C-alpha cells in the first residue's frame, strides 16, 4: 500500500488563524511536509493611500497597521517625519510616548497570552487577560478619546497633555450606585493615579497567569520543543523582538539603539535559551513585568516634571485657539496647517522602534512635498510569518496552531 | 545612541567597486549597480557582519518632484483654485532611472545599520538579482516588491504574487496605477454571483500636492 500526501486547506476563517490567514498544508499522515501561507486578504494598500494624503492624515492609518498595539505603530512614522524635519519633541512628550509604548506592549502581550492560551486549550486565562486589558483601554480613552485607534502621537510631540481627571461611571437603571462606587474606586484622581494603581496591581496578576501556565503539564507538552529556531536561523530569517530574544540573542532596540528616553530608564531584557515556543512565552511574560517597571518610572518622572508636550513651532502644529483670535500670523498658520499641511524636506529615512512584536520600521521617502513620496512599513509579523513553513515542517497539525500563536501575528500589519 | 556605520571601513572595503557612500538623515547609504549587488551583499554579510536583512523597499521614481499646484507667480486673475491632476508621463520603454530598490541591513554584532540602494536594470520588466541565497528573509520581501512594483528578482525560487488578489493584473504601487484601482467586485443579481467590473468611482481632488521650501 502506498501512502499518498494529503493537501489540506486551513483558514482563512479559522479562529486559530488569528485573522485572515490561509494555509495550504501538504501532509503526510498528520505530519506537515510543506506549508504555504496565503496572505493579503486584508491588504488595504495603506502605503499607497499615504501617498495621496498630507503627512498628518496618515497617523490614524498607522493605528490600523497592528490593531492590537496601536500607538507603537504611530511611533516610528512620527519619528521618521521628525527625523526629516529635524525637530525634536519636548522631553515630557518623549516620556508620555515611552509610557504609552509600554502600556501598549502590555496590551499586546495580554492579548497574545490570552489568545495563545485559548488556541492551545487554556480557556480561563483568556478571560483574566481581557479583564486587565480593559483598564489599559481606559487609559487610552482618557488620553485620546478613542479606545483603540488613538492617533495620539504627532510629529513634534503628542496631541495633548495627560488629563487631570479620569472619566467616571455613572449610575443608571442598569448599574446601581453601590456598583458604580466600586467601579470608580481608582478613578478619583488623575490619569497617572489610575495607571499607577494598575501598575501596583499588575505584577500579582502576572503571577496569577503564571500559576496557570508556567508549570502546567499540558502547556509544557504543547510548547516545549515546538517550533525551535536556532540563533543563526533566527537572524537569517529576519526575526526581531521576542522571536529573536527567544532564540537567545540579546537584541532590543530600546537598549541597543535607544530612542526617546529609554536610555534614562532601568529595565532588563529577558532572553530565551532553546528558541522554542515555551521560551518565547517566558520572554513575553517577563517583558510584561519589565514594561510595568518602565511605566512606574515614567509616572514618577511625569509627576515631577510638568511642561509642554508639543513643540512651539507653528509650521508643524496648529496654533492655540486664543492666539488665533487676535494674531494674524497664527490665523494664517492655522489655515495652512489644516488645508495644506507642512512640507517635509527632500530625503529618505528609516526609523524603527521596538514594537511588542519586533522591529517595526518606517521607510519614508520625501521629495519635498506635503505628502510622502513613498512610505514603506516594515512589519515584524511579515518576516515572522514567512518562517512558518520552516518552523512547522516535521511537526504535527496541532503544533501548527502553537506555532501560529507563538509568532504573535496580526494581519493588519502583515497585509498592510 | 548607537554607533553609525563606519563609513571609512566601508569605503576601504568597497573601493574596488567604485561605490558612492553618502550620509543622510543619520543613515549611511551606499549606491551600487545591480551587477555588483550579489558580490557586495556577500561581502557585507561575511566581512562586515550584517546578519539581518530588515526590509526591501521598492520605489517608483516616475512622478518624483511633480506637484498639482504651483503658486509661484500670481496672475492678473489671482491664484488658480483648480487642482490639475498630475499628468503621468509617457512610459519609457527602458525604465531608465525609474525603479530603485532599497535594502535595509542591520548588524546585531556591531550594532550598525546600512541602506543599500540599487537602481534596477533598464530592461522591461525591471530586474535586480535576488538575495534569497544570502538572507532567507529576502524571500517574502522580494515577493512583495514583485507583486506591488513589478520588479523581477532574478534567481528567486518562487516569485509569486503575495498581497494582491488571486488573478490580479498590474502592479498597484507603481505611480501610473490609479489609487482607485481598475476593477471592483459587485454582486450580480442575475448571475447570482460576485463579478468583477471596472471601477465606478472616480478620483476626487483632495489636498493638492505642493512642494515648499523650508523658508517659504
């Protein structure tokens, strides 16, 4: 009897595919022999759309790249524009950006942890992770008005300063006064108080997740020695972020090519040993703890140092409303800012940040106009997904789900 | 701050190739010809330990520097309000100087970044040699550049479309490809299936594209 290979279609609408991934799998029994990902089902042509819009209009599009770590996607785009304009935001704005980058990192890793657990069968964890994400979404909402797509960073700073008051729940016929009081317990003070309360609670919550997973026999059976990538191959395949660190290479742009104020902050970079799914899980969990520490340092600094959060140059920002009322020049700048935007000097630049998933880079080529001539986004998930064939070969079908989970892919940025 | 690439060392190593090295916006960029690409890339990886290829960026220079609205001189009737769409020039058969490919390299051991810039061959289709054998990550990046810009990477083992639809025609990120696209999908009630038809929307003028000097 001869065994014939089976071709199996996985996705694009499969809950474990984390979006719209279609895999064409060639299998020998239950073992993967060849795996061909088909992507592009979420391709929106963001880079082409950016070419017909003034620079500031595309910041909101960047949020929709990796829609689970929104502000981290705005960051390199804003940095690229700043680098071509040769401007630097005030220090307070840099601290706010760093704080929100780290909030975003925790949000991203919580979603990853919850969904990765859910894929492999740890249902309860998902609910815990989403409980904590809710608070971070509130932090987003308080500062930008939007829970997901914030559009908060601007070339030259951030849109506005942190609010002194948190929005509060109000009682209605569905929620009693008593319940509202309980919901509002950490919303009495400013946004910083709210975030500080979160950072005080968060380490014990991470312990909680770890008791569910780290020594769990089923979790280990599903992740240890699955999807092993050697350090050499990891670099060859263009891995960055936790995928590279999981393979034992200590490389973090926050430390090695420090941007904003990361060089003033204390944090450690966790590194894996074996380069399997389990090590990458440990790396990401430790990253959440380190992000928590960074947020605490930022809160301390931000409390002590009030100041401007945006550069004063009216060429790149809208003037204040009251100066517009009596100052002719401000009125002109206001008009120009909203009708034409600013022109960026000719040149090209590549700016990258340590996004929760890896190196998120923006290549910006300007010919001196008020719109980008070419914008190219370097999405970490794109390089990671390209390696799924190599990582899955020889594994069982069920392990493909573990590997998709460990890649931490999001189709907003893969397909762009 | 991280160390910039050592321009001197690069110049020494690449002198025999007569390569242009430039520093711009804190980036080191070297320009080479497509014929030299494989050799230079191999040298950069083995001698200067650029282990990671971060990205491949294809650029179409067709409308570089074009503006919709020039307001240098006022006429007797004032400034024009109408925005004229950019006229796509006749496509040159040879593609001379039209397409360029940028390679973003990263060295983890030396903590350096480097940009390689290559203008494609002037043939139709434009082509450059593939770097898949040097950096495996080039595989999908080259497929993407082929799909969206129509650049052929000679020697790529599996140069298929990656992001666009099955059966898509054209290369959407080229400057002569309309932003609206050419085809749209609609549900045909008679045929009771989803069919393709030419786009029913037209380009609306948005914010005009202008080039202004820093001191304007």
